[in-house]
């Protein structure tokens, strides 16, 4: 799908960039590897390599957003990121740094954009992202997720919580309706697509039961709507816990293929 020159490596996010979305006290806990009430719900070890990986992932989403806004393709895939459970002041659910929020705040700080939209199609609600951007009219958060599942829900601008075993037809119909509502209420200059593959039917942590064909149609719907409206988009991978690792790889690759085909077919 891509040549070697199509890949770029990001620099880690700087402390100043991280502070656009996270509190200094929380970042100091991470820097000094301190177990506190702000870090202890991460469900991960707290080590320098792990923290460094999250800071690098934030740098990746920042770079992906910059590329999406400046490249003629108006689209970039970050092979990572999507850590939507991290709050401004605490870790949660395998997430230490909310790269989505950091990237949007950096783009706003650099005056590259004023408005943004997050379309979160991970199985789990993007609770940290929702809280960070709560009451911020410049950023619209839309999360479509399994309702009866982790986490405790925050309030996105638009939440669609689906019942267990929704399947392809119900999911895609709800997603289409949600996108129509979201774009009617907000005019983003950048879209961050959280393309978690845990809605897949054989995922160990979820029960939305989408097929591989349904997952492809999901990607086509979100990215197609952004492209139709001329909105630059950056894709982040987020979750995926299928019983067979090859399925996770295939589904993430499928998202990249959909993006590639949209760009090459015009």
C-alpha cells in the first residue's frame, strides 16, 4: 500500500504541548513515575519506557494532524494513538496520555485550526476525550460504542450507546445517522477518527459483533463523509482485542487500505 518514503517518524510531544491538554501535577507524576490517585487507575505498570511510549504516541498524532492539514491527500494514518480514556488530570483504562486531545490543542495553539471533531468508533466510549472537551464549543465529540461495557460514561456532544449484539446493519445505520447529526451541528476544520477495531465480532472485550465487512463499511462511511466535505482527517488506531492476533492486524490494515483507496480513487 505504501512506499518507504510514505512513512515518517514523529518526535515525542514536548512538555509544553502536553500541558495544553494535561495538568502539570499529573504530568509531574508521570515524569517522576509516582503512584498517586492520578496514576493508579491506568491498569498498566508505571515505567519510563511506557511513559515515553505514550509521549511519543502523542507526538505521532500531532504530526499526523499536521500532515492531514498540509498534504494534498488531506489524510494521514497514525499507526498508533487513540488513547481516549486518559483525562486531563489522571490515567485510566490503559491510557496515560490523551494523544487525541493533545494533538487538537496543539493545532489550535499553532492557529492551524479553530474547530475540530472527534469521531470515536472504538467499542468503548471515549470518556477522557469527552471530559477534556466538555463545554468547549470548538471541539465536537461523537462516540458510538457498546453501552453496557467499560467505562463509566462521560458526556460527549453526541453519544450513541448500542445494545449488545447490535451487528452490522444496526451499527452502520446508527453511525450514519450520528454523522449526519454531528456534521449538521459542527463545521470542523480537522477530523480525528478513532478507528478502534474492537467492535469486531470475535473481540474478547466486546459484544457489538461486527463482521470484517461491517468494519470496512464503517471506515468507508466515516472517511468518506469527511472527504466529501473536504475535511482533513487523521486516523488513530485505538483498541482491538480479537482472539486471533492476525484478525487485529488485518482489521487495522483494512482501515489503512480504505484510506489509501479513498486517496488514490479521488
